[in-house]
C-alpha cells in the first residue's frame, strides 16, 4: 500500500467514525437532562406558562402515566409537552424540511425510581448539526434552552 492509499484509508476511517458518532444510536448525546425542584405536573405547568408568556403555542400535553393506567399498566409520573412558534418553525422547515421530525419542540418531565423529578429536552444545538441549518437560523432556538432551565430552578 503506497502513501496515498494509506492517507485515503485513514481519511475513510475518520469519516466513518464521524458518521457513527452522528448516527441515531448516539442521539442521546444531544439530550439535556436537568433535575427539577417541582413535581412532574408542576414542572410541565411551569414550562407551559413560560412558553405561552413568550408568545409560543402549546400543541399537546401528553400524560404517559395516565395513558398507561388506561390500559392497566403503571409507570411513574411522566409528561411530555409539545410547543413552538409556527412562524419560527416554518422558517426552519423551509430551510431544511427534515427538521420537521424534531419540531415542535418537546419537554419531557419524568420521575425516577427514587422519586426525583427530571426535565429532558433536545439540546438546541441538535437541530443545526442534525439538519444542516445555517447558524443564523439555528440561533433562533438558543433561548429555548434557557427558558426550560429556568422553569426547573
């Protein structure tokens, strides 16, 4: 193998490593999880208030524990809030249609086995990396992380 071939093989290895790192199997690297000082319901209530105070819309609130009970199953309190801004979200989807898989934004409040409550959400930095969004468009998402963090303080 000559020097050129070795360089090409090395570069292919680096590229493969990067692709594996960006694969859905590693998507949890882009999740942010913060402990909440409130119950699951209170955490979601606080986020819902903060979201509407900023002029965003609430699209859905899903209580997974309630839905589990309806089919005879039990799980700790777990609620998901879907929210966003159609004007901002549409601009992102026009720039990169695949971003629609990650919109509207989601906030998950859940209780662990020892009773602690957590808030988990996609890191705002996820969308530009995952969907190739321009920095100026992606910057519109920066305040969302701050809003969510403040809701659990």
